């Protein structure tokens, strides 16, 4: 009788540890902390603009009318700027999609733009979520 109890208890403990391990893997899978760019530290006296391109397009980034950088499909680019208020234009290369807005660059902070294709089924626009860190 003792042998059966110990064997059953060992099986139950093995099952619980396996289940706990599987739950930890599932909880960590698909969690994107964005550490690759959220831990960027702007240079002293500056702020950073981070463009996270989640579209099917390569995007040109214009700030106050000047081309600053390009962001490939599925890529992220960081531009360090003096703090202030800027006119931003995102323009798709070889397409007619665009986005225009005024943005704030805050000293020692990150201004993150998550760019996606429009959820309103409007091919010509991007949806952009702006977050400050």
C-alpha cells in the first residue's frame, strides 16, 4: 500500500511541476516588452523619437520638412532630437499612404510611434499610436 501511495504522490508532483513549467512558458510566449528600444536613453538634453513600423510599407520620416530617416517594413528606427514641437510626416515609399501630425519631443523621454495600416479600411492612411516613456 505504501508503494502505491508514494508512486501516486510522485506522479502527482511530477504532473504539477510539469504544469507549472508549461504555464510559465505560455505566459512568457508572445509577451513583447519592447526592451529593444524602450531601454534607449536619449543623449543629455535631448529626447528621442522612436518609429515602430508595423505596416507592409517602407516609410520615409520627415520632421519639419526635412527627411530624417527611413524605416523598413517591420523595423524600428530611433531619432534623437532637441526637445520641442515638430511637424511629422510619414510617407510610404512607392505608395500613396501617409500620416501627418504635430508631435512633442520631451527632454530625457521617449516619444514612441507605433505605425499600423489603417483599421478603418482606408488604404491611404496609417493608424499611429503615440506613447511617451
